[in-house]
């Protein structure tokens, strides 16, 4: 499926550049479908832990300053 969408995307862009602007709509639709159907994973990191082990996960807010303002 990815190969078909990739070919539609390339053909749409080529024909759109050639002057048929409506082919850009096909290229955009193929791009969106390719992104939606693609396996993006989503896992940043994986870790295997054994029974009894502990894991501490901390998240920092990017909007908060790391320096204490006293």
C-alpha cells in the first residue's frame, strides 16, 4: 500500500508542477493517507525490567525555569 501511495504522490507532484494544479490535491491526499497509514511506532524508548526492579520516570515542563527565583 505504501508503494502505491508513494507513486501517486510522486505522479501528483510531477503533474502539478507541469501545470495541472488539481493534481496537487491528489498528491496532498496521498501524502496524508501515507502518513496516517504508516507505522510511526510512537515508542521513544523501551526497557525490559525484571521482577523487583524499579523505574523512575520524570518529566520536566519546558515552560518552567530550572533556576529557583528567590
